[in-house]
């Protein structure tokens, strides 16, 4: 059972739809008691950093998420949900949850040249190491995912599981123990998205 | 090799899929849910759904949109009848990735800014529908091409970027449904002046048109209607989408 955190920000419907399609049971909830019982958690999110962080902090969820992740429960942040797992973002002034030693910066306009911001569209993810999450069986690799973002994560190499190039290379999957942060939208990424969510659903960190 | 998005645009009229020519004469194509399912199976990069009745309606047809989204494992943008933050919130909750704003961007520009602040600019797309006025000047039109706003598309595009729009769909009404190719001049004019992605729409007939819109027009993505729903000179209804191999050979490898 995957518990999808509902804090009023994000496309929960599409994550649940995809999990349903791949036969993974899920629960969308805002109820702290249910999150306390969660075995596997997805933190979604779209939008602006401060506005999402404010909404999350209006609930009891930050401390519960901290407790669950410390207990070793697999936790996946998607898009802005991934960025919230870091210490913070140039987009806002509020601190993030800080579960991963990372922060978020705006795309470097000089380095990307004529490319546009936000990055909107499909791009490849190059894995830096292999594990359950990166197993794409006999599918053509590198896998392609859908991105829509103006800010990206930066972290120490030891936490970087996937890199993407958009003008320059930057981390798009971070992993620290049982915590995963994915910049792209697996729930919008056809068969590659289905596979990576399937992998997350059976991942034993 | 650069990947650019190739986006089918589906028009809804009374919950059914239609295709217009120069924003007129809607021709019945088929069932919207089924069409979306097919594009999903073909691995489309993204789909834009526009409800062409909705501008004179108070709100989007949420029930039907919910059904569309459940067939979609790709980004889906929706436009038509979005006037309020609450309506946008409901669309995002259903699983819509981006909202497409038309006339409201003019009547209520603060909606664009509020949406960008709340949901991020990547969630806010504005469509600029362009037609020549009687002096042959390009002007932005709203209400399905009936109302001339008097706005110069380039000036308008710059304002939209400042308001917080994350992407612009630049559509030529004169070319829509004609297969005459995109209006590359206006695409170039707008894309070179603003830093946000421009999506080309109106007139595409081949992957060569895509290439022109990107290379000459500076578009970040290409969209089309007829090309993906009709086949042959008699416009037989056939839903199609280029294969990954075709896109690589005819498009990405030339960028």
C-alpha cells in the first residue's frame, strides 16, 4: 500500500491512476493518523516552493514524515515534493524539510543558452549507480521522463542517483537511504513512469 | 540530439471530439475519451484538450475531464471556461498538468499571476489566437476567433510573460485546419523576444512543418490537430501519431 500525501498541492489523481494501472494499491490522505501507519509514502507537489511548504506546515505532517522516514519507510518526493525534501530553494525563503542534504537553484541562464525556462518536456535520466529503482528490464534505456520545472536540485555526488542534461548536467534523482527525490513526473511518463513507480512499490532500501 | 514535444490538440464540442477549419465548421471526429486513449497508447508527448464551448460557460465540465484524465499517463493540458483559482485547483486535483487560459488572460490578468504564484508558472499556459485584421495587421482574437482584442501579439506575449505565464500556445487562426504550414514569421517574432517556451499551432501538415517551426520559428514545441486526426486528401478520420523512430529520424536528428 502506497500512501499519497494530500496537503492541497498537487496532481494526486494522476499518481493514483497510474498506481492503479500497475496494480499497486494506494491511499490518498491528509489524515495524520493514516500517515503514521504508512508503509510507503509519496509526497507529490506542484507549484511554488513557499506556498507548498506553508500548506504542509499548516498540518502535523512534517513531523510525522520526519518520524516515518527516520523509521526507514520508503519515501518518494515527486517534482516540487522532491524539492521540499531538500533544505530549501532559491524560489522561496522558507526552509524545506531537509531530509536530504541538497538545495534547489534556478536554472543557470548563461549555461543553458537559448534553451527556455521552465524546462518543459521529455528528457533522459542517466543513472549513476544501479538498484531496484533503476531496473528498466528490457526497455530501451536511458529512460525518458516528463519534466516541468524552473528550479533544480543540487546535492553532493553521493546522493545523486540520476542526472539529466538541459544545457548542463544536473541531478534529477536523489537518494539518501530510504528517501528518494525525483524531479520529473513519473505519473506522466508513460511506460517509463509506470516502471519506476513499480520499482518504488517493491523497493526495499 | 534535442527532443521537442509533439503535441496533439483535441477540440471538444458537447463532449465530442471535433475539428474546425479557421475556427469554423466543427466536423465530428469521434469520441474524446477513445481518442485520448489512442494517443496515450501511442506514447504521445503531451496532449492539449480545448473545450470550444466553454468560453461562454461558467466553468469547465469537470465530470467529463475526470474521465479523460483517467485514460492519460502523459501530461494533459486543458483549456476552456477557467475563470477562477478554485476551478484551476479542481483541474489540478483531477490530474490536469497545465491549465490553458484564453480570454481570461485579458479580462482578468491577475488570474495568470495568481495561478503562477500558487501552482508555478510551468502550470500556466496562455493561448494567443492570431488573425489578420482588415489592415492586414496581426491581432490577438478571443471567443473562438470572433472578438478582436486589438492587441498586437508580440506586445501581448511580453505582457503574458511578465504576468507569470510559463508557456504560450501561439496559434494562427487563418491557418488552422488548412494544412498550409505554420506561420513561422509570427512564431519567430514572439519566440525570439521572450524567454518562456512557445508552442506552435495552426497549419501543420507534416514533420517538415514541425522542423520549420522549431528551426526557423524558434518554437520549443509543436502542436497540431488535423494532422493527427485526418488522413489523406478526403480527410478520412484516422488517429495517428509519429513513432519514436520517425520522430528521431525526421525531427530530433535535425535539431
